[in-house]
C-alpha cells in the first residue's frame, strides 16, 4: 500500500469530515472518501495526500516546452509530476496521467462530486487507493536536477497544485541549493497555498483556457473567476508569469473571446507573454486540429491589443514561435519548436534599438 502523507491546507469538521482548502473546489470530504481530484483522502478526520511519494513522470525538458519563453531561454528543466488533477477537461492532452486516479478508481471508492456544499460520501472499510508512481523524495529530485545539469525543477504535466506538498518541499530544497522552480498550472489554487508557494517559486505558466464561466463549468468542471484571481495574485507576488490558451475550434476561437483574454492579460501587464497553441484531438474530445489561420488570427489579436509577445504553439517552423523586439521589430530569438537556433539578446536588451526585453535571464544560458 502507498504510504500516506498528511496533507496541508485543510480543516477537520464535525463527524470526521474535512474541508480541503487547497483549491477553489473547497471539497467537503466525508471520512473514507476523496476530494474531487481523487488524490486527497480523508481518514478519520485527517486529510492525506496519496501522491507525496508517487512520482509518475520525471524527465529533462527544454524550458521552452513548458512553455516558458522568457525565463532563462535555452535552459533545461527537470520536470516531474504525479497522477491527478483538480479539473476534468474533456480535451486534456495529458489525460492518461492527469485523469488516471479518476478513471482507474476502484469501484468501492467514491470521490466528492460536489464542492462548496455539504456532500456525504459513504463510509469505507479500507483505504486502498491504487495510485501509481515511483517513490521519489524531494531530496532525490533535487539531486537529479543537479546531476542532469538542469537550471530548474518544473512541476508540470498534470496539475502541480494537487501534489502541492511534494512540490513545495522539493522547491524549498531546490531554492536552498541555488536552483529555480517553475509551475505549469491550470491556475486552480487558493490564495493561502499560492502565497506560500510564491516564496519559493520563480516562474509559472498558467492556462487560461476560456473566458466564459459556462464553458469552464461544462468542459473543465471549474470556475473562471478563481483562475483570474490566481493569475493576478501570481503576478502581484512577483512570480514571472506566462499564459497559455489552447485554441479549440468552436469552443474558444471566436474573435470576441480571444480579445477578452488578450485584454485581461494586457490589463495586468502587456509584457506577459501569451502562448496560443494548437489543439489536437485527445481524451474525450474529437474536434479537428486548430487551423494555422486561427492561430495566426489569435496572435494578431494579441499583438493588436498591445501585448508585446504572443507565440503560436505546437506548430514548429511556422515562425510564430520567434521572439521579436516589441519596439523595432528585430528578430531576437529564433526557435524551431522548443529549440533555440539563435538568441541575439544582449544584456536583456535588443541589439538593434536597445529596448529592454522582458523576462528573466533573457540573454540565454
Ligand atoms: S479538488 Fe481541490 S479542494 Fe478538492 S480535495 Fe482536491 S485539492 Fe482539495
């Protein structure tokens, strides 16, 4: 049986129920049941994370794969994840690990399907939980990051909020040893954990999937406003921030919705990079690939709104992945997919007009 590790950010309620306050779902979890993410488990009024020592993926990636284009471009990120997610996106492109706990949940275990209100799950006789992954400690992750020559640890692939305890403990050690930490997240995290996380976090790429409450609820089983609030807070807390929107035909590809997203980012800071990426069929959604023209239109909307950096993703070689100077238009970083062909930035400035180029470590590694 997987070792249990007590979770953070919860309160014990009456009748051995718990209230998990890690993410905006605010699950009230009955004794013996799990939260909506299916990896946080109430046993006798104590909440446990089932994934603290269950790492399901760890690999070295270019930081551009996150995508983070303005954070030490050309560096390598030691990238880890566990199974699980607090959202249920029907188009998830990492569904085989993000939705694993829900799709493989033993029949006798129930998860909370309703959040923020009273919901009673059946009492259970045992605590079998069937979470996959290898036992890897925070210390081992940091050692591996250094041994592979990576600059940063990236908490990614699934939703790192739901493996908060592992991510935070690792990030503290990594920071102490001179490494950077980055989150690739859906932004569904509550204020208190985010404030704590930001003390050891250097950069984040947050998904802003839609700009409509009804679409978030219907397709991802989440609410829009907490994500907008979290994006603001990440920025206010000084974490380097980039935003990604997967453009799905017929779902979020209208000019109106793209303009709303671009305006939202611009109102925070036009220097925040926006990645508009190509959808392809995955998990339970089977729509056609996003046409290249749609990505180009989204990029144009972002640039016309005044954003300094807008990138097309998942379409290597199309040119929409290069960095150009927002002031004089000079080519600064030429990319092919996740790989950098040339970086012309000198001391974080454009070599032509000397404009300051936003980001961290932009002159390359
Ligand atoms: S879905 Fe969110 S609130 Fe519910 S148990 Fe998981 S992390 Fe906690």
